[in-house]
């Protein structure tokens, strides 16, 4: 990971320089559409570098976390997206807390919910289910989509691996999500069948008594 982090850092300066030069050119070149397309590609590269750095060195602050506000923000963000695709989004709302980083936990759940909606068909549903025990909190995101083949269930956590290469994205979302879960002393694991959807379970430490 040290080499990956160093490589990603080295890319930031030339990308910023390229972006600034393209922005200046945008004001003078006749083909503004082409210049804007180049700027969009630079922005995509910057996001990739940012994701790579996040994968290598997540910076977290662990503390007792009330999950209710996190769930509310996720509901507000994703319900319109789900409705536009004809997908029912159901999310547990009962009060529960865990020992975690708020931003990292929201990032993991955002990625899982976004994927679940993306791979769902119209009239499907996506559920966020919360379970608790004495020492842990489980947050399961379940969909009714195409499912994941058994031989791909661990590969999906490899950086840059994509089950469906027709979809856009670098294939870093699940790799970053598992890394963030582990950095919080938690786990992220798949539960999937090939015939009836997929489920991912994020397990985080319960709030200390």
C-alpha cells in the first residue's frame, strides 16, 4: 500500500496542472466541447486518485455513533433515485448506536445502497436491515437483483474488479468499503445467491457499555 499511496500522491500535481491549463484553453479554443470533454476526463482521473488514496490510508475517528441520523440522510439521498428506477427502498429506523466513524460508515452504506439500486430491476426492492447483539451491530443491504456468482463473491472486493464491465466506474467502491470496515474493527461480507438477489452485511462494534 505504501507504493500505491506514493504513486497516487505523485499523480495529483500533474493532474492539477493539466486541469488548470485546460480551463485556460477552454476560454480560447474554438472547439469548447472537446476541451470540456478533456476536463471531464481529468476530473475522472482525480476521483480515481482520491479513491486510491482512500483505499490506502483511510483516516478515521472512532466514537459512539447514533445511526439514526445516518439512516435519515441515506433515505433522503437514495429514495428519489430508487423511485425513479421503480425500486422500493425500505430502511430500518429504530434507534441503535455503534462504535464507528460517521463519515466512513455512511460512505460504506452509500456504496452498498447505490449498487443495490443499480442492479435492481423495476418493481424490485432494496432493504436496509439492522440487527444488534451484545458486542456488534449488523447492517444488511439486500436487493432482488441478478445476484453474484459464488466464484465472484470474494473477487468483488479486489481493487478494479467489476462483475459487470458494461457499467461505468473504476471498480474501487467495494474494495474501499471493506477497507473502511476493517479500519473500524468491523467486517463487510457478501451473502448472495445466483437466483434471487444479493446481500452485503456490514458488522461494526457495538457501543461500549
